[in-house]
C-alpha cells in the first residue's frame, strides 16, 4: 500500500500507508483515480496548514472499487464501483436547520481527516455512491466536482430557457455552464484567460473575454436586452463581485459559488432597486451525487475533454507544479492504482 503525504512547504512524500482495520459502518475502497481540487492546491500552498494534520494524506475527488465491507454493511459488496461523497456531518446543531451537509460540526474527509491519495481508503458506507460498472473509473473521479455543479444549479432554481451568466471559467465554472446547458438554459461564460476561454468554446459554450469586451454590453446582446435570470459568481475576485449585480435582470438570482476569504463590498442598492436575490451554495447533498452520476452516464457531457492529464501517484509533485504553471488546465487526475 502506498500513499502521498502532504508534508508542508509545497512538498509531498510517497511512502507506505497504514491499512487500518475496518470498524462497523466502514468500507475499504481500493482507489483507482483521485482528482486534484482547488482546495488541494490551497493546501499545497500552505494556506490551510492550521487545519490539516501534517503530514497528511489529502484528496477527495475519487473513484475506486470496494475491497472489503464491515460485517454490518449490507448495501455494498466487494467489487462494487463507487464514488465517494467526502462529508462527515457530525452532531447536529440547532442552528443547522436540518442542513447537515453544511452543519456546524461538519468535517470534510480528505481535509480534516485522511483523504484518497492512497491505495486503500477506509470510509463510512454512507459516503458511497454506486457507479455503473461500464463507467470508466477516471470519469468516476469527476463525479465529485460534477456534483458541486449540480448542487449549485439546483439551488439556483434554474428553469429551461433562462439566460445564465457564469463568471469564471475554471473547472467548476465550466461544469456549471455545461450543466446549465444540459438543462436547456442559454449560457454565457465570462473568462479572461485566453486558453481557458478557447477550451470552453471548444466544448460548445458561448464565451466572452471581459478584458476585451464590455461585459454588461455583451450580456445585453446575448440576452436580447433581458439580462441574466441567473448569475453564477465563480471567480472569487473583486471585479466579478463588482459587476455581478449589473448583469442580473429584475428579480434575478445571483449565486455565490466562489470562496471569498475576506469581506467584499457589494452593491446593495442594486439588490433593493431590482429586487435581486443572493444565494450562497456550498458542497453538495446525496441527490446531487445521484444526479451527477446519471448525467455522466448519459454521455451527454464532454467529460473526457475536461481532463488535462492523468499521472501516476508518484508524480504528484510534478502535477502540482504543472497546475501552478498552467492555470489554463482544467482537471488533473492521479492514477493511484
């Protein structure tokens, strides 16, 4: 058994992992592929050292094959192909309002506890979602980020035929655009990186470069003057926060997908003047994983084209360096098995 340990200072160490005994309610999964998430990159850069227990195995975008189940687990069996929803809700707090996926005592598996960049990973059975056996496991490793997009679109209350503007063409922004198009919305993606914009265009997404064109005017043309029913703020930068309220039509919905680590100034007058809604979205719920698997299995999304590279686990340091050097990349996968 091998595992990649994050050791701080942008360093990983590949060494033997510890195969722990199964306790009740747990399942041992042999990991096939693990995707590198933006959160993993933040960990790599040391921005979450106060949270992770260094040295720690990270990673949470995984697909694999069940190796063993605890005696009390009846719903899964050895050989099942699975994706993992890496959330451990913890005890419910009164303020959670029943939303345990964002509960006060939530722990994120792969950040707050060891993750999937290892040969064998023991996880709670309730985190598992069955994959179709004919789905390639490298596509299965995309289910977690795809579930994020499904969750974000679901909470936006998107309807077929609505106009959607996505601010930011990174992995989640592109997936949101693809899911919105899958649900028969008209989509315009705003992305200043020329290479990412070109990649999005190759996937059939309408793209505008806000560095070259006036974004408000572009949305007016795109929507025939109606502006956006839904605006997804995915970039997490000041310019997108400043302009998002200018892009929404009366009673439009603005969906805050990006993580903002500092306070931002928002044009609250526009919320009053146009009766706008601001909706925060975070992670996912079980139904989002189920939908992501169904959509991926349909073959109607160009998921293969989102994969920038697949590298063996032993090349993990090179992969993280490549991500830093190539911001136009979308999804990097590590082949663990």
